[in-house]
């Protein structure tokens, strides 16, 4: 499988729970390398732009309100099959459906406060990475 990059966000609920280190440890134990990272408090415009694909959905306003409610930790993960591997570590969007031992099963409290974001395909990963990072911000370690 090819080396890929994916965009991960530790959402405001998990940052507030002081769970950044625990979640980073799960990425690293699964063989994903953190090759760029920054903490941000997203503006309304940044959150709306990031989730633009969902702007017609009924949950969009709640999603943007939640994502701007506190700081987030944004990182680029690199590794073999990074997109799918990160989604596997995250678990299902709704924590009630997330497999035991996944990040969302362990840290999410609702479908809104669901702890993490991860790109869902290599194409969206490229777009999402460039939304937050310049290529020169990324330190490949492959
Ligand atoms: P994410 O983009 O945050 O990684 O989550 P995802 O791919 O698992 O889910 P997605 O369909 O992209 O939805 C983005 C976020 O919107 C919220 N959502 N709420 N109330 C609902 O039916 C609903 N559906 C989605 C979730 O917080 C989800 O993470
Ligand atoms: Mg998504």
C-alpha cells in the first residue's frame, strides 16, 4: 500500500478533555507519523470553508458552532494507507456505533461532539491539508 497523507483534527471536545496526548499516542502506535501540527481556534469563516461540502445539510450550523467553540489541534498524518488507517482508528461518526477501542468510542459524547475529524479519501485529504498547511510546513519522515 502506498504512503499517503491525511488531515486529522482533534475537535474542541477532545482538546477540552486534555486528550491530545492519548490520541497522538494512538496515531503513533498505529504507525502514523505526525509530520505537521498546529493548534487553532477556528473562526466562523474557517469552519464554514472547511466543511463547505456539508453546507446544505441540516446539521451544518450546529457543526460550525461546535467546531468554533474552542481550540482544535490540526495535524497531517503520514504512513502506509494513512487515510483508511486514520478512519479505522477514529471509528464511526456516531459514537454509539463506533467499535470499542476506537477514538470516538472512547472520547466522543455525541454525533456532534465526536472528538476527531479525518479526511475520507486521498482527494479530500489533499484539499484539506492545503486548507491549513503550506507544503513547506510539512516535514516528511517516510
Ligand atoms: P468528520 O468529517 O468530522 O471527520 O466526520 P465524518 O466524516 O465521520 O462525518 P461527515 O459525514 O463528514 O460529517 C461531518 C460532521 O458533521 C456532524 N454530523 N452530524 N446530525 C447528523 O446527522 C450529523 N451527521 C454528521 C458530525 O459531527 C460529523 O463528524
Ligand atoms: Mg467527513
